C-alpha cells in the first residue's frame, strides 16, 4: 500500500522502522528519517540488501537526509513491557530525536505509534516508501554494529555473527552457557524451562 500524501506540500514526512524485534538478545533499535525531495539511489528494504550494500548506503543516507535519529529499547525493558510495546517506544525515541519536527509519519508495519502526530502504518512500507527504507537501513546497520561491539563484552555467544537472532548455533550456545546479561529472559529459547544444559553437544 502506498502512502497517502499529507494535505500540505510543506509538511515534512518522516519514515520509521525497527530492527531486532525477533532477536533473543540485545535491544530493538528504531530509526526515523526525513529525506529530501530528490530520490536517494539504491534504497530498498534492508533485509533484501547485503551487509556491504547497507554499510555503503548508511553514510549516504545520513549525509543527504534532512534529519535522522535512532532510538532503542533494551532487553530489560523488552522483558518488562513486551516486545511490541518496546518496539513502539524505540520508535517514539527515534522520532523525538529528530532535529526537525515532521508533520506526518510513515510507520512500517500494521501498528501506529502511540504519539500525537499525523501518521500512517504501511505493511511492507520498507520496500515501498523511500523514507521507511532509509530508516530500515539505518536501524539495521546501527544495531549490527552494536551487536558486534557487544560480542567483545560478552564473548562466546557469537553475537558478531548472528546479531542475536535465534539461529541453531545461538540456541545451542544458550543451552551450553546459559543466557548472557543482554539476553531477553522472557523469550522462548532463553526462558529457563526451555534451556536443557545436558543437550550441550558440539556443533557438526
């Protein structure tokens, strides 16, 4: 679904998207981006771009954007209020961090943010709306770099590789080592009743 343009041509529109919602560890990160009127080449849903392409586009987005910001909700907040509410809070933080105030917001997905602003939720918006695509790329690259950094602080879990997602290797490492301080304790695969230490076997 394409966005419905705001009523005034002077209204700034921000795109918002998040990264890390389905992960077992680390924060969920949201980005908000206000793009200029001219197109930014190469924008697409971050999930469809290679890591190298995302890392190439991210500084270009930051350079050309009228405003951009990121916000996060960490594992403890996610456990406390649930991942949906934490994702919405991260989006609000990203929106509030913009140096310009948008008059309209396009949000990826089917949930509007609980914020008093003109907005539209668009399923698949990260692939159809350039400002959401840009937000998707900034959120993903910021979170990937953060998880790579956290891999050094919490070694042994492979965060630099899987970035906190529930890969087979990651699940096995949780069973072997127990959760790290940044794991989401309420998520399946991390919760104590799911972990079985006796299944700690070498990966083939």
